[in-house]
């Protein structure tokens, strides 16, 4: 009689994890087999078994385990599972099965074209027509200029269809295909940058603020930019930074570009400005970069050529004049430019001081306020987001400050998964997360992972939102995974994830502030920050929660 008791499941799991940590792959394969025998419904356990078998050299066993992962539906990474099955079949010499699973991976949105082309496991497939079509492997020299662009347009359309979360959410598939065919036909009459403009118009139909088209790295003629920066304030478009040669333009209001009034310039960009929705905030954030791009302005018919950008400006003293700012294809040393705020006698306000840092903070003792500027959602080499949260919580506990300000107005995103540890620690801190004491500054550049963070705080904390509306919607399509068009080597991005940051069905066009404090040039010129001014004057507290909490 066998009285031996079965090994408890937590013990099986711990032993299996230890075998992987020790990289003892044969033992790991045996132990994860024991795990899935007891619990066959968890796809993560089958994935561990597949990894162990693959690294132990058991491709047949890996295919069995990966097939179970695929059946159970491993979410966003299902296409990666199909890809691993394809490579296992290829290593076994089963090329038809390898190609079938590779097609399944690509139909599921697998994104890594360049890696697939160079994957040694798939080397036996490289000369097959279907493989070359899937990965866009071409002999560039056999194409004429027009044929090359036409191939790229078809390839881009194919990638949009298979990658985009909702490729036909704005127009039908038939209408989309008709537009693609029209661009192909027009190629002989278009300049290279006009072709890129047409690709931007396609992406504009996706409601995808992360979508991008960039000329190839070696096409400096299509990447020419002028050495100035501008910002679209509530009271106009103003130049906020320049190189040394054009410092006399600092603070000037741009009234026209190429003879076109600014409202007409904005209208010309309307069909090519990708965004999540029609709120206009992301266009405000992004267009200032485009207004420096000589080739793009020329392709839109706003300037006579790409070599210079003609501006009509009004100086700080009210004098109107015409200037022509030359463009360059060389990398511009923007860190050596002069910024308008640095020409003032007094130091710039906090929000303009360290925008190049992932984050920084200071204790404003006189105002009894901790100010944190949070500019990028990512862990730094010396500190994770969670560790930053611990530091901030300790400072709040020790300082006795009555306000905590998290400034996210410049935060364009990063890795959403890395920010939860920071935000949860702030929410868990009683000195920080108090009604009337916790403020979050948002704005047009609050986007992507930063949008997710602002969403989270708006629902799960006492935060009062301040500033202007966010650049994205609470629910948005977004992800970054660039790919290259085979002939022109143009770089594109199309998003395949739909983020729902507040509640299902939240279709607001933006996350709005409770304290509306939009940026104005008048305040900027005087070294003032309307958002912080609004926060520091919030001194009244009432016995019930107001509408600033949750709507």
C-alpha cells in the first residue's frame, strides 16, 4: 500500500521556478510537466513548459506546449506564440508547417519584420515567394523610383490592415482600398515628400495618435528643419527658442508662414495630423514640430521650397517684419539654443526648468508644497518608479507640507506598466492623497502612458486636475512598434492596442481639468505659471466633496 501523499502544488510550482532560475532546462521541463498535469488551465504554466522544452532542445515537445498556450489565448502576445511554433517547425525541417504558423503569426499582427528576415531558424524559408512577401524582402535595385514607391504604398496598406486596431473605423475597407489605389496611380506626379504626405493622410483615418511616418534616415533632403521652436499659446503662435543666429526672433509672434495666415496653415495640416480624436489638443502639441519641417511645409504647398521657411512675425516691440529662416538636414544642437525664458532677469518658473529630466522634485517650504515634475514614464538606471514613490512619500511624511503637486503637462508617455508602482504609492500616502491637497497638472502633451496615469489618478485618488485638457482621450488606440517600408526605407508606426483607462464606454474627447489654467504668452513672458497660481490660491476647504473629485 502506497501511503505517500502527493506533493503540494505550491511546492511543485516553487521547484519548477527554481529549475528555470538555475537554467537546468531538462529538469525544468520535467517539473513544469508536473505543474501542468495538476493545473492544465493556466496558459502561463504551459508557456513555462514550452520555454523549458525549447531550451532543452525538445522542439516537438515545445510545439505541443506552445499549441496549448495558443489555444488558451495568451492575449496580446498570441501572435508571438504562433511565431515560436513556426520557428520550432522550421528547426525540425517541417517547412510547410513553419510557413503556415508564420502566416498565422502575421495575420495575428506579429510586428517584427526585420527580426523575421534575419532569423536564422527561418533561413530555409527565405527564398520562398510567400516568405519574402510576408516580410517585405525585395531587391531594391530592380525597381524604378515609381515602382518602388508603389510597392511601398501597397506594403504600407497591408501593414495598416493587419496591424491597426480598427483599420476601417472611419471609412470602409472598400473606400480605404480605393484611396490606396489612387495614391499608387498618382506616384509619378508626386514628389517623394508628397507621397509621405499621402501616407500620413491614410494614417489620419485610424484615430491613432501614435501613428507616424518619417522619411528614411539617409534622406536628409526630406528631413530638413529650421533652427527654432514655437508654441501655440491661447493668445497666438510664438517663437520660444532659436539658435544663436536667430535670437532676435525670440518672443516674436508668427503671423504667417509662406504668406499664409496661421489659421490657414492649421487648416492645411488638418488632413495629415494624426490624433486619437477630434479634441485638437494633440494637434496643438504636435504641430509646432511640423512647422519647422521645410520639406513637409513645401509638400503641403505652404512654402515655395524646402530650403527656407518664410515667416511673417511681430516682434516683442510690436514691429512686423518678414524673415526667411534656412533649414538644414544636419542634426541641430537644440540643447545649445537660447530659450526665451532664459533671457528674463528672474529665473524661469518651475515647469520650465528641467524638462529634459525624466523627473525631478523640490520642497517649496514657504508655500508648504512639494512640487514634482514627472516628464517620462520609465524607470531610470538608478531608480525605479516604485522607489521614486517611496522617496516622495517619505518626503511628504517628514516635511509636513500641505500640498503635493504632480506636474505631468510635458509627459508624453513611456511604459504604462512601470508607472503603477509610483501612482499606487502616492495614493497610499495619507499626507499626499488628501482632499484639497493633491494636485495633478495636465496638458496637451499629457499623452499615451501619461494619459493612462492621469486616468488612473482621476478615478482612484483625491487628485484635483489642473491646467488644460490632455492631448489624448481617456480611451485611446496606442502602441509603439515601428516598421520600415522595403524600398524607400520610410519609417512608419501603426498601433494595435486599445487602452481603456477609466471605465468601459468612456468616450470623452479628453480628460478635463477642474482648475482650467491654459498657457498664455502673456503669462509666459512674465515668467508666470497659471497652473501653479491656480493651485496656490486653492485655500478654501468645504465640508463635502465638490465636483472636482469624481464625475
